[in-house]
C-alpha cells in the first residue's frame, strides 16, 4: 500500500445518516459493508422494524479517520491512514479489534464494527461494536516501526477510546505485543496504568489466561456441535481450514484434538493437503520456522483457493472476508461451514449454500469466543482479580454452546438460516436497549 504524503492533523468524520441506504442497492458490488447492510436489512424486515430504527442501526454512532505519520528506520517519513469506527453503544462501551493490512479502508472497518455489535449482543456481553485499522502491511516494517505506528495511532484516537468508551483487541496483523504498546501509550497519557483499555494483552500485563486461543476454542466447540447436528460424528469427520493465523492454526489443532481429520489448510501464500490428516503440531513448527504452510514436508502442495472446495465434511474459513461468493459457492463440497473469519461468505454464496443444504454457522456466533474471553479479561482487569484457566475455558464453552442452542432453536422454529436467526436475535437485543434508553434529546 502506498502511504499518502499528507501530514495534516486527524480529521473527525461524522457519518452522514442521509447517505446510508435503508435498502442496499440490489446490484451493488459485494463488499463487506454491502453484505453487512444486506444482512441488517433482512433482519429489520423479519422483525418488522421501521425505517427510522433501520437508519439508526445502519449508521455508526462515531467514526474517526486519522493520519499516522511514521519516522522509518531510514529516517524518512511516511504517512498511513488509520480508522476507528464505533458502531453502537446502546448496550455498553464499544468493543472491537484493530487490523493492520494494506487494504484496510473505512467501509471495511464500518462493516466489521457493525458485525461486532451483533456479536456482542448475541453472546450477551455488555458492549456495542467497534473496529479499527491502519492501511499498512506489517510485513514491510521493523518491530521498532510497528511500535511507533501503534503508539502514534493510539495517541490520535485517544479521545474516543477508554475502558468505559471503546476497548480495542487484536485482529489481522496485530497481536498481544501491539496491545501492550497501546495499553502503555494510553496509560502514560493517563498518568497511571489502565489495564482495561485493551484486551488480548500479554498475561504479564493483566491479560487473561485462555484469551489467545479463545476464538479458536469457540470455533471448535461450535464446529463439533454443528457436525453432530448434521449427523456427522466428529471422530469420522474431515476438515479444511483456510488461514493459519491466530484463529486458523489453533482451530486446526483443537479440531484434530477433537478427533477431526484436518486434511487441508492454507495461508495467503498457498495451501497443503494430506488425505491421511495433517500433523498440525509439526505444521505449526514449520510455520514458526518459515512463516508459511508452503513447503511443509508432511503434505502435498495445493492451489491456494482449492482449500475451499475440498471434499471434506467441515470447512472453516479463518482468513479474510468475501472468500465464499457467487462464483465458487456451488463448488463447496463441505456439508458444514463454520466461519472463523468475519464476513467470509457473501449473501450470494449464502443463498447458494442454503439451497444446496450446506449448514453455515455465521461468524457472529462461530468466532465469538474471542470477544467472550476479552470480556472476561476486561472484567478481571477492572477488578484486578484473575481467574484460573479452567474457569475461563469452562465459562467460554458454556456461553458458546448456550448461544448455539439459542440460535438453532430460533432458526428451526421460524425456518431461517442460522445467519438470519443470529442477526435477528442480535438486532432485537440492540433495538430493545435503544428503545429502553430512549432517543436523546
Ligand atoms: N484474532 C481474533 O481473536 C479474532 C476473533 C474473531 C474473528 N477474527 C477474524 O478471524 C480472521 C483471521 O484473523 P486472525 O486474527 O487469525 O488474523 P492473522 O493475521 O493472525 O491470520 C490471518 C491468516 O489468514 C491468512 N490469509 C490471508 N489471506 C488469505 C487468503 N486469501 N487465503 C488464505 N489465507 C489467507 C494469513 O496468511 C494468515 O495465516 C479475520 O477475519 C478476523 O477478523 C479474529
């Protein structure tokens, strides 16, 4: 991504409510925001809500776009664009990840923030949704440069974040080290340590035991339940996992521990396959050593995107948005799709998969383990009292499976897809909170 050359101070952009289409344009390009709005529109119609409430829920409460100047190790200055979008506060402070990727843009961040609102409401954690990002490729930067970018971005968005306002967490391209820098920058500016400002921190700084693997554990709880629901015994099941990062790698490991034969995985560089089952531990060692799944001796090379159309029982997309679309959904052979990533399935793909009888468990349910344990981390940090890992993991499992049963029951009673059911349940909860609080003034 080319950095911009501007060096001006950060503009604050207010969402233009009038520009938010209540009904998405039918032939709009499939982007995450178009998809997210289409899903909201479907839920609004199902719930019988009016246009005013629809506009409220389609429009982020607050958006900030900032310039992030970076002094590179070479001495040159570059400027990157950063964003923070707070979609909703009706149920509590905003909560959501921070993404470093070259293609980050305001519309993508808006979509991800909206999905966070639904996820928090669905899992009944007391937050609204937010998301942030910087259009930067972290692989092009030294650790020192990433630290300076993170501290400058944190300083720019400082007025709108805080443990009672908006609590960031890791997402694509960021990790616990990024969260430590954010926490330190916020704390230095406050004059005292504020561990509740971010989640996904290192354990030594007040992070929660079990947070790093929470999203993947949650994906696995849901995947095993969904397989059984589809009549497939996990011990006889096969799986393909797209993405071998924080979510995908541990999801593959936990699935294998749960008896599922993981036969194909991919990352942004390529894919590998072994019909006898990949040795996930050995593969993780290979990725730690080389940075990619490519070249792993325990499998054969596969075309990168062929991971999506493997003849397996379970497909876990755990990389980026929009990978299952109108052009490839008919080729998906899996019987169950469990969304580790946010927004991997476009509405066009959703319709095709439903028609073909594929069970799709939506992101706002399947990958909610991360925000659940983020909530546990925030509670622990605010109370300065830390839980044992078995307490964290059993509470995580209980919440995930309760939400699974709730969504399944709602969907079956009304003959809805799991996504429509989950979105409608979540939208209903946010609308209820909004109604009870009333519209100020
Ligand atoms: N980290 C969390 O706790 C969390 C929680 C909920 C949802 N998510 C979502 O899960 C997804 C992955 O996040 P992460 O934290 O694991 O990020 P990450 O940066 O740790 O890993 C991303 C992985 O996806 C791979 N990838 C990127 N493009 C790809 C492509 N086109 N094909 C195949 N692989 C590709 C990368 O090589 C990497 O292996 C994102 O959608 C994120 O929003 C993450």
